């Protein structure tokens, strides 16, 4: 055409946007007056967050993201990069997140290079996105490993220069595991030494000792009362106690050594001498000792059973040789106003029995529902237990106004007990039967201990306190 410059028209079916080789080809030189399509500009670069590793010669590996993987599938290098991209994309999710304040993290943006891939399957070239690799240099102040927060694997820290390190997502099971384990062990040793320097180990040991002492004391709280109760009946006497008892035995027979005001019992030198070896116990010593046992129970009610102790005159009043059984003779002995409690509320009721020249013991054992008879010569007296059973029914009906069914109760003549082996310790045996039963103990003494019990009983009477 006249006055108009000719231009080259692209062939049909060819996309102008994909013909970058046509516009840039040096073989198709165009005159200055001809028009051409504008050059294809490289799109904006986008970063792929993936780890970057340092190679053997200090070179950083380049990560390529292919925009159209299908076009480069035939190319060996393109397929390799595509597969690495997918692998790195998956492993990028496992990167640890460092939130420690004692490490300084520096981001360095460094553009490594540009690679353009051309497919052999097509005459057209594909655009390749340029990816910048970012190397993270971390100043390690402590030689410690990192733990992946997602999968819990240990992360290897390469500190060849002791100044900067690059994170590598390698678990302990790989070839680097031994080195990571060594560093973990060294770090633990360093922390242990620091704790020792601060005295943490000593403080922990002391705390453990205190806990153990507290546990031992807690366990002994349940054991000590039982052990104390078992040993208290055999506590050794001091020299002063023995001297005081000897002086009382040698005192004037008419001198009043001690007086118990509430029971109105006086103990003179002559009365106390019945506790000397080879002597028979009299009523005053037995009755005062029973009063002291009741006072002991009142002082420590949790330590001893709740008992009632009749004196030596009770049974002779209840069962008279001429008139027989007579509840009215002893009805007022157990009034609630006088005692402060009902007999049915007790665990055991002790009744001393004097048979001419021999002392025995009868027990109304409410706790175990039985009537017991204890004789240091292992004698049997069923009539005594029958009379006490009748008395207990009358007493409960009179004071508590209830009936008692004794059909399930039984009579027991205790045979497994310490035996008397002389003719004068029956009264002492009877008192120790009462003493041990009121403690809730078995009868764990013998004839050889009677001299000790005599001196101890005399000491307790002089002090007006049973132990």
C-alpha cells in the first residue's frame, strides 16, 4: 500500500503470546518501520518457603518451581526438579519453629541465580519461575538440639564453625543420628553440671530425705500406740522408785502413807506391806488399785477400753451365802448420777471374787458377748457366771429399761492364761488380769514377773496414779 508500512502477519493458529521465539529470533530481522508484538515480560517472582542446604563447596542448592510440570515431563532435569519441588513442599511443613529468646535469628535474602528450562517436545519455550533461596544463619549460643514440634523428631544442628548453623530436617535415625545424640548427651551433661553448681542436687536430696522422714513418722503413728501399750506394762523402774517403795515397806505400820480422797481409802504402812513378796493382797490395796485403773481410763479414753471396776465387796453383797441372789442389795451401786454412764455402754465389767483365801476374777465381756471366769489355778465356777448373767439382765432393765437377750452369749472359763505357781500370788495375778484386759492386750506375763509387778503396784499406789 502507498504511504503505509508493511508488517508481518503471524501465521494462523499461532498464539502471539507464546511466540516469544518469533519476536526475538535474529533470523527474522525487521525493518525499522515495521511493527512487532511487545516482548513477553517475566512475571512477578514468588517465594517458596522451603529449606535451603549448603553443599560441599559452599554452594546453595537452587529450588525451582515449574509453572507447568506437564510440559517438562519429558525432560529429565525438569522432571527431577518437579519431583524435588513436591518433596521439598512436603518437608517444608516439618520445619521447626524457633521461639527461643536466647537465639538471634537473621534472615538474609540472597538471589542465587536464574535457570530457564526449554522443553524438547515443543518448539515453544515454557516460562520458568525464578525462585530465590533463603539461607537462615542462626547464631548458636548453646550446643543444643532442636525438636520438631510436629512429629517430635530430633533436628540435627551442624555447628562446624561453632558460630552459625543451618537447620536440617533429619531425624535421629539417619546417618547424622550419632552426632545429634552426642550433642544431646553433652548438652545434658552441661545442664547437670550447672544444676550441681547451683546446689540443686543437694536441695533435691534434702527434700527427699524430709519426705521419707515424714512418711516414716506417718507410718509410726499407727504402730507406736500398739508398741507402747505392749511395753507399758513392763516399763523398768528407776532407782528412786525402788528406793521409795523399800522405804514405804519399812515405815511405821500405823503411819498413813497415802490417802485417796474420792474413794476415802487410806493406805498405811501395814496395809502396803501386803505387796511385799510372799504376802497375800488385802481388800484396801486391791480396791484402791481398781480406782486408779478407772482414773487412768478417764485420762486417756482412746488408749484404754471403756470399763467398769466393781470393788471386792460387790459379789458378796449380790450373792449372800444365806439369802442367795439379791439384786436389791447392789441396785444403788450403779446409779447414773453416781457413775455418769450406764453399764451397758461399757466394753467390759470386772468383778473381783474372793473365795475364802483365794482371789479369782469374773468378767462381763459386753464387747465379745460372753461371761468369762479367770482363775490362776484354772478352776471353774459356773454358779458365779450364772449369777452375773442374771444381774446383768436386771441391771439393764432397771437402768436402761430395755431387755437383753443372752441366748447368743456364752460362758468361758479361760484356760490360756498365766498360771500361779505358789500359794500367795493369786491376788497379784487377778490385778494383772484386769490390767491387761483393760488395755485390750492378751495375758502375756508369767510367774517370774510377779516380784516386779508387786513393786510397781506399790509405786503406783504411793503416787496415786496407775501407768
